[in-house]
C-alpha cells in the first residue's frame, strides 16, 4: 500500500472510530436520561421494555466502537503492543 493510500486508510479508520465513539456516547446519554427520569422508583412494564431496548442499543453501539477502535489500533501497530503490555502487568 502506498504511503498516501496508507495515510488515507488510517484517517478513514480514525474517523470511523470517532464516529462510533460519538454514537456510543449518545446512546449512553439516552440511557442515563431515561434512568434519571425514573428517580430511583420502580417503573412500569412499558418503561422497563424501553429501558431494556435502550440498553441493547447502548451495548450494540459499544461493540461497534470497540471494533472500530481495534481496527484503528491494528492499523497503527499498537494492538500487538497493547497485548504485550497486558501480559507484563499480570
């Protein structure tokens, strides 16, 4: 892969990672707002279903962010470095 093509690919992966993080944070915020509206009280079945659905959207968004982050780290060669440093700390 040429240097320019490699740089463009890296920027694409970086932008993909940032976008995935922003989506994940938006889903986290939605869940937090929903939970705040409960004020610690029991919720009815409809609200429980809505909370479960939002939690699922948050988890899905988190998984997408992690995948994008792994691709970005892998493209920069940091993925293998991270695994090595984890082994050292254990």
